[in-house]
């Protein structure tokens, strides 16, 4: 029987005087929701006056035996591991042939065994999602490692020769490892895109370990190393079905109830179909549905479930309940996000239905070409080049576009500003433009280091994108920014808030690498959305899965902000608690929404940041006194 577990990890390595057993325990208490089934700690001398501490919280997915207890120790090495290695049985078999004496059936021991033989190179062989810490007493080194696409988080703070790390930013705050002070760069990123961009976080001095990177601590010094190669073999359309089938089969291993999130869209329907075909009868699916029918995908999900033969569940979210869930979700966010509430709601519904593991279709849009950005990027690029050659005419054109609805106003504002992104893709994911951010932002501590790391990360992504064709550039940028910093981060923090493990088969790093190595034109990018998924699975799914208009899992915030949430959001934005933004600029944002000039996401972004900061930074732990009073 294989053992795997999701969890959270924390720790510190550096001068012993700067940390303690008490701080480690406070960090563990802060992430108890990530692993309510077990807790473990490890501590050892780390050379000179240095010491290492490691802690783990465990959510049992299979066989809760003592052999899987973490941190796991073997000889001079110890590991704290958060995540899943889906190919651990293959790795284990190879090690057994070499005579390795396994004591457990868990993937954590496989991770430690491969590391003992290969060091950092072992992480290249781990096919899954992970954030891990490995201590090597023989070399007196601590290694932190994160999976190639950033499915699982890992944060760190380095100061005075010591590095503290955790699966959540809040663990570092609760243990008083860092002050509760916002990062100016973090706020600016949040306003630009609705989520802070790695490696910066919303907290000054706390950074995210980048996907596909490792951090080494040795004798009071740290260095970052990239361990994942970009090169991969191109893919062909005929490879899609067998490769996805193999991935879903691996990710369905579980001894606790498992469910597939099903919206009735392409990605979730494909995952549900493969799960049903691989597991046979008994596969269960779940949808969240709304009273506001224009936002509900109930009919589509029901048709898919009936066609493929799953046991389907629905969780009805009524208007008043939805408002309450939104407030709960903000209070549970590790970092603020404009898009995390939906994942919180569906994850809570899954746990209430008795599930501990869920499969999601996240990643299909990024790697199979489902977003409108694949069609629009070329147009925006042409307009941007024209605007740079003729800035005066661009201002005139921008003003004219302002009368053509929200999309026209957004493009018009972009052309008028004269401040263009390094790649035209970013225009489509922009919440507030740079000049608007400058006008709004008043909070947070400026940091040259945060700016340096952020710019270096952006340059690295752009350099990688430059090696790809224009369509695959959009795929990479969607995956490395929007998917990584919003969708995956929200999925982790909102599912783990309910002690739910969320797996994302379409973000398999071997699959992603092969798709990015394949020319975009061959995959139908910008021409036929998700062409390869259509070719592989259309025969087994209802036709409307591929023909209906794309609709994401979106809560009816536009309705709520104009009705039951109006007083609360308007009051927050126009009184500016915490002095996070310029009051006049923020008020204009709210007025623009009320007049139909801007999308709800802009005032909602200001509201979420304010509520989150009030609770997490200022320690007010405020709740809306009575949602009924606003309805």
C-alpha cells in the first residue's frame, strides 16, 4: 500500500539565538489546517553557533502509519515534504533493484532516498507537486526545493545569516519571524494584476521560492539555483489522450474519498471522463451552482455527468450564503487575491460532502490554448507598436476608443498612457495600469531588493518567452504569471483552508514541457480553442462541451456589489481604513464601477486588500457585524 500525504512545512536554519522551539510550535499552529492528522518536529546542530529546526503538519491521504511520520530522518539527512510525487512507485522500484532498504511505503522516503544518491538532481525526477526542505548534516547544508510550475508554495525570509521558511506567509508572521509590514512592491503588483507576483509577497522581507528553483543555506549564506531544464521533446496530437490518461491514473491514487470538480467545460469534463474510464463505476463529481442562473453551469455539468456516468453532487450557493462565504474566504487568504473566493466555496462544499481529495481541470486554458489572449495578443502587439511610433495619434485614438464600452475604455487608457508592458500579453491581465497604480498606492514599505528580484524574475520569463513562437509565448506567460500567481496559489491556500488536497493533472510538468516545445499553430492556438483536446475526447463528451461559449467559475460579484454588498464595499473604499490608497483615486474607481465604466474586479480588489490588511496586518480580526443589515 502506497502512502502519501499533503501537509505544510516550516523551519529555520541559522544562528540558534534567533529562533526557538516555541517559535517552531507557533509556526506549526498557524498551518494546522494544512495537516490536522499529525505533527512532527526535528532539530539539530548546524555547525558553529547555528542550529536547524524543521516541522511538519500532515493530512493523511493514504495509510496513516507511524512509518510515514515527518520530518523523516535517514542517517545524516532529514526531510520535511509537502506534496505528492506521483511517479514514486517507479522511483522506488529502481532503488529497490539497487538494494535500498525501504522502511515505509511513502513517497517522502522515496524523495529522501533519491536525494541521498543524487542531491539536487533528484528533484528533476520527482514528477508531481511539492515544496520540500532537506537538511544534510554531513555538508551542513539546508536545501529548499519547489516544483517546476509552483503548484505547492514555499516562502522564506533571510536575515542575519538565518533563513526561515514556511508553506504559508502567515506562519512567519505568527511566529514573529518578520514584522507585520506590507511590501510596497507587493501592493503595486496586487493592484496591477489582482495577485502579488512571485518572488515578491505582500509582506516586506518575505519571498516566494520560485517554481523550479532551489535555495541552499550553508554557513550563513544563501544562494538560489534553477534545477529544471526548458528543453523537451515536441508533442503530437495523437500523444494527448494516452499521456493524459496516464497522468490522471497516477493522480487518482487515494485511500480517502476523491471527487472531480466538474463545471461542464472542456478541461474539467476531460479530467472527469478519464477518471471515470480509469476507475470505472463509483467516480464522483461535484459542481457549485447558484440561484443567479446566468452564473450557473448546472445544466452543462449535469449533461456531462450523465453522459460519462459519474455520481454527481451539487452544492447550491444562495445569495446571502455567498456573501458570508466571501467574507470567510478573505479571512483565510494567505495573501490577498481577487479570485480566491470561488475556490474557497467549492473546496468547502467538497469537504462538507465528505471528500478529502479533489481533481481540478486547472491548466487546460494555459497549455491547450483556451483563453481569448491567444487571439488578441497579436492585435494588441500591432497597436502597441503603432502607438510607440505615433504617440500623439495614439492619445487621440485612445480617447476615441473610450466611447466603445469597457473593453474600448481599457484599450484607450492603455494607448493614452504611453506606458506599455514589456510584452503585449500583459495588457489583457492588467487590472490597473501603471499610472493608475501610482495614483492609487499609498501603503507598504519600499524595498530595492524586492524591486530587484521582481524585475529579474520578469526578465527571466521574457527571455524564455523569446525562444518560443508568438502563440507559445502567450501560453508561457499565462502559465508563469496568471496561473502560477493567482490560480495555483488560490487553489492551494483555499483548498488547504479546508484540509482538502487539490490535484491538477493538466499542470503535469512533462506534459507542459512537451506542449510548449510544440509550435502553437500545430495545436490550433488562436484559431480553434483547445483543438487537441477536442480531437482526442469529443467522441466521448456532449457536443456543447466544445461548442458553448467559454464561461469560467465566477461568483456573481457584479450583482452583489450593486445590491447586498454595496454598503460594505462602498464604505470601505471611501473611508480608506489603513491608509492604503489615495482616497480620491479610490473613490473614482468606485464611481466608475457604479456608472458601468469599469469591471467589478477593480473596486473588489481594493475592498479585499483593505479587509485582508485589517485582519492580518493590523490584527483587528474584524468581521462584518451583520450581513443581514446589508441585505
